[in-house]
C-alpha cells in the first residue's frame, strides 16, 4: 500500500529484436530508489567501464 510496486524494466529498456533468447527480467524501476554517490562511483572503474560487482557486494 505505501510502497511503490515499480514499473517493469522491460517497458523502459527495450530488448533488441534480434535477441530472441532473453529471459524476462524481474527488475522493477521504483521511484526514489537511486544509487548514492559513493555506490555510483564504486560501480565504475577509473577508465569508465562498468564494474557493478563492487556495488552489489
């Protein structure tokens, strides 16, 4: 009741038509849920590549 159930990410991030074996995601986009500055900076390497492993652990 009080929490945002979220919007399915599939409605925002479209899968390319040539990708046919992609599983449906359970990720939901929720209002007000963002990464902190510290976690955002930890998610990327100094070269600018995404390294989400440090953020998830």
